[in-house]
C-alpha cells in the first residue's frame, strides 16, 4: 500500500516546512514516487506529489493554473480601479 493513503491528506498541501518534510519522507518509501511525480507535473497540481513541491514543479515549467511566483493568484486581492 502507498503511504499517502494512510495519512491525513492535508500533510501534502501544507505550507509548513515540517509537514512538507514529513510528506517527502513518506514519498521516499513509496513504490509509486515516479508516476506520482509525473501526475503532479502533468496535472499541474498544488502540494507535494512524488516528493516534489509546487515550487519545484513551477521552476521546471509545470506551474499550476493560478500560480505566480510565490503566490497563488486566488489568494491575492484584486486591484481596485
């Protein structure tokens, strides 16, 4: 069984460094790390996928829709006219 199915899904979507580290450690033990990483890239997902973070995927050209630099566009208040 893959380790992520036994854990709280929020672990893979946390911005906290401790949670990201824990998620990456679990990914290292998973037999599906490579296909999971590829799914994260192709789906342009947020969070840790196959041990790879959103930022790492964005740097490789797989940024999620609504992602810009260090900010998610949906989290930025719209400009006022």
